């Protein structure tokens, strides 16, 4: 299965489990942060890996999001440490 097919399958699956929620649009840049996050998620997790099941995919995404939010150095934290 190619990378674009996997992404489409992921989008369909996430829609089926009601993962995505509508985001109200207020301006042209409101979506920039989530788009950047999706780009990083796909580049670092989705494209380089093959998943044996949807369960494994969801578990790995959950783990990645937890690390992204709680374990990585955030920009504001690194500036406070100086």
C-alpha cells in the first residue's frame, strides 16, 4: 500500500471513529498550527512505517501525540531555561 493510500485510509478510519471534530474558521491562519502538526505526524510516523492493524496505528498515533504534547522540549520552555 502506498503512502497516499495509507493517508486516505487513515482519514476514512478516523472519520468513522468520530476522531475529527469541526473547527470553526475565524481567519486564514487559524488552521496553520494543526496543519503543521499533521505534516510532522505524517513525515515522522505515518510515511516511514507500516502498521499491522488499525489498532496498532491508533495506539502509535496516541503515543506520538502524548510525546509531542508532554515529553518534547517546547519552544517556550527552552527560552525560559536560558
